[in-house]
C-alpha cells in the first residue's frame, strides 16, 4: 500500500512512494517513505523505514537494502522490543540497540549488529563493536548468552559468559565458565534432552578453589574444602499413559556449597525476596495412576544444609511404597450394602548411621561447636549424659527400621427425609514393624558424646518383628440447617462422630519416625486417625463433635466458622501414651476431654481475605495455639500478614512460647514501577533471657527483612532486591550471622536476562550486640 505505486515493465521492478506499507504473509508490517523492490519482492531498497514484526519487535533505519532473498541490511538502524509511547511517539523507547549496520540473515535466523550502542531512555550506556542475537522468531539458537556477574567477600568478583548449544531440536547444552577473582575458575555443564516419552537434564558444576581459607572453618564453613561441586539431575519417562519412571537428584560436595556459590535448590523455605536453604532431597520413583487409585514406589536421600545438620543422623529411605485404591459398591449388586471401599497400604524402610536425640524441658548443644543437640543432666560440669525416656527424646533411629501398614475401610452416606446425613464406616488396620537399631557407633564433640548405645534405654526388644491388627467401626452424623437472615443465608451444621476401636497392645518398640508432626486443629478434628503418619494409630473409643457455620452475604462475601472438641470415651488414650519422641503429649488431645479448636474465615470479596485458627485449653480457656493470616489488594497496594503464637511444650523440646509475625507488601507507585518489602519478626527471642542470653532482647526481634524496587512492562523487567536473613546460631553464647544479599535482575525481551547477585560481608549478632565479622 502507498500513495503512489509504479511498475516498470522493462525491469520488472516496483517503486512505491508516500506512506508506504508492506504487509508480509506472517503479519509483519514495514512502513517507509519510499520502497523499490523487484517484482517478487526478493531484492531492493527501502528509505526511512520502521518494521514491526509479528513478535512485537521493532526495527528502524534510514535505509535498508534487500541484498538477496535471505539477507537484509539496515543502515543506521535501531532495534527494540519496546513499543513507542502512544502519547509521545517522538520519545525514544525504554531501551534500544543502535548500530551502524544491522544485518538480518533470514536463512540463519540471526541479527548481526556492527558498531552498536545500547541505549536506556535514549542515553547510551554500553558499546559493542559487534553483537549478535537470534531474530525474534527463534526460540532456541546456539550462541553466547548474557553475562552472569556476581560478588561476595569469600569468592570475590565473579564473571561468566554462558554458551548455549542447540544440538538438535530436542537436545541442548549450556556451558558456563565463570572466573572468581578470589577462588579461580568455576565451570558448569547443563545438558537437556526432550524425549518422545519424557525428558531429562543433567547439570554438573564445580571448582578447584585457590583460597579455601576465605570461608569459615569446619563445622561452620568449608575452609578445609579445596575441590567443591554439585551434580543435579531430573527426569521423567512415561512408560505408558498411566505409568511413569523418574528421578530428581542433587548431591553436593559439602553443605555450604549451595549458599557460597548461589546455586538454586529445589527444597526451599520462602522468605521473600530471598530464600533460606533447608536441605537437598534426592529421589527415584515409579508411579502409576488410574481413575480411582495410585501406586508410588520411591527412595529418598537427603543432605542437610544448616549448621545444625549432622549428616550421619540423616536417614536414607528405601523403599517407600504407597498404594491406594477406591472401589465403588453398587447397592443392587452387594445386597444393599453399597458405599465404597478404600484400600490404603504403605511400606517404608529407613536407615541412618547415628541416632538423633533432643533434650526435653531444655535445649542443650554440644560444648565444642554449639551445634549438635545433646542430652545431659542440667547444671552438671563436666556434663553428665542423661539419655533416658522422659529426659531425652529419640527423634531418629541409628540403625534400620522397616514398617508396613495395610488398611481396608468402608463407608456409605445416608440422607433421611429430614436432611440428616448419616455416614457409617468400618475399617481393619494391620501394622507390622521390624527394628534393628545399632548399639555401636558414636560421635564426640568435646566432652559430649552422641552414641547409638543409648537407644537400648528406649526399647526392650531388638531384631524382632512385631505387629497389631486393629478393627474399628464408627458413625458420623451431620444435620445442615438453612435459614434466611436480613444479611444473607445462614447454614448451621452440627456434627457428631463416634469411633470404636479395641485397645491395641502397647508396643515395646514405640518407634515413631513418620508421625512426629501432630497439630490438633480444625483440619483433623473429624479424622479417624489424627496422627500424620503410619507409625502411630489411635486406640479406644473416641468421640469428635462440633458445629460449622456459614453465612453467605450475597454481594458482601461470606463468613465460615467451625468449633469443636474431641473426647476419649473409653479405653487407652494413645495421645497420652508416649512413644520414643513423646508425640501426643501436650498436643491438646492427651486429656480425656481435648482442648477446643476453632476456625473463622471471612472473605468479603476477591481482594480481601482473613482466616484465624485457634486451640484453647479445655479447663481454663487459655490460648494454646493461634494462627492468623490475612491478605488485601487495594488499588495499587498488595499486603499480607501472618501471625503465629504457640504455647510451650517442654515434653517435646519446646520450653519457650513460640511467636512469629510476617509482613509483606507491594506498592505500584506509578505505571510500571513498584516497591516491595517484607519483614519476619521473631517474637520469641525475648523469652530466652536470662536462661540462654545474658542481655534482654526486644520483643520485635527481626529475623529476616528485605526491600525491593522494580520496573516491568511488555519488553523489560528490572528489579533490585536487598535481603537480610539471619542464619543458624552457633557457639556459647550463640552467635547469629546476618547474611546480606543485593540482587540486580534485568530481563530484556528477545535479548535475555542478567542476574547479578552481590553478597555483602555478613554481620554477627551476639546477645543483641552487633559486630562485624568475615
């Protein structure tokens, strides 16, 4: 399209003049003042052009020559992925590349820049004699990627330039050599392959350090490590539509390597805008899933990344087998029984070189490093070990432990003419275990010794299979009542449940490895078994009762609330029968009448939400647990808050009340611009004085905080984040390191991303006194 188009019959050329617009078959559009091309448009020149591609990139030039069907040369050209400002088209885009020549090789799908300058807001900030990138239509192209600068006090300045090799449409390799001024050459190989029935990748990296003494001494750092590295691999192979085999593996030379060199880790505890590493988890699995069932067979290995982790105490788990199947029973084919049957099975075997202990009513660490929990008689010097039940918890087995559980259950719902819902159920549970704990093996830290031999204080038998078979029946009743109120519809639903089981014989090997997380709240009030795993199971006759309320206020959201209690009606209360880890004690379920649990949720609309969960003492109504969460979105402002308050539980190792507060927010202060912040308060720290800290502490002790500012639009994302995170404590009195990281991230669409982490010198906090340390 043009104001004037002239076709020259003798030469077969086309001359277009005035408001020229050339639309390509793929949707790309070129605007120009003047354009002369051959009749097939394969060769020619264009004066004063602006090209807008289908990929939303833009090229401008004073003149372009189409040298051949595959080569176009743009003279005094500009390239950007940012659109022009609609209100002020004369303004330069946020970023652009200006070059004396831009050469587009269509057959190579590459853009080559000669004598190029990178402009930000129209100001030149970087110069490149030559520069190349894949054209926007390319998703994968061999070549150098954007550099990866970094800095930390232990590694010095680091600079690397990755090279990406697109080996084939389904395979590629990224090689990243990176030089650290203080530690030498670090290398990384990342290989990926997409298969017909899955995918896998393998990443290998490492370094031969030239100055390992820059890191803290063992066991607080890797001062004694010269050769360091990591191997990470992940893959999934679909054997057919229901079965898949896979793995997710990460193994490190040492537990400090991830943090020291800023590697990503798949097991993270999020603390915006940074991360606290918890552990690496490696697994290999075989999984099958059907319409109403699944099969999962896998093994696990872990590496602890905190200073407190002692690798011999971390278990390897293999095999771990889970099977679940639900079967519907048509009433007409089962003599009117109907309902459904569920089969749930588990087999788990774990082993560790050294047992893991924790003292009750106090928390004592070894007197050499101040890192490893030990059990001693209080106020003894030299320390006198006390690894006995009641004084010390056995968290993990030194040796091997194998357990198997199969449960078959049936249930069916009946609704009577009044709307009452009756759900009778029955189950049969078979459980067996084999314990082979070690009586040899120990670790000594100064005058403190952790020994496997202490396990004999907890178990009267070893190398012996034990099993129980537990039948049970129960009935659940619900009666939802609906009424209209002036402010909306209200549903009141009283709920009652009774479960009868015989008293299972008290095992002489009350090992508990997978059911140590017991939190009594609204989520498990009406569970048949409130334990989190298979090693423990409820006994006797128990009643659970409560009520649920829902108020739907039409245009003003809804309110939902639940309140209830559990009671041991007859038989032995398993929650008052301690195992080797004391699980059940002080849980709120260990008394004949349990603590009360409650939940309130209020959601006025999609922009706001509030939830609170609480547990109250049955006798005094004292607050035992409280969790509060809220979020709000108001125009440009997003906010979130979480608060937790848990009473002390000395019998399971928590001698102080635990309180924490987390706040986070993001504010879009202008179009495309935002600021963000977060802070985590440790509200329990002031309880440690004077037992563990010689000076008083503020109530609002900051554990983690961070600030961020950024810009984002269709072509650019830029963010600058600062995080200040407290690390593990060590020593006596304890020293807490605050790790500080500044992260600059620049993401330019079609060009790539630059991440530049800067690790600042950590500051040490000892008893509230700040000092500098290397």
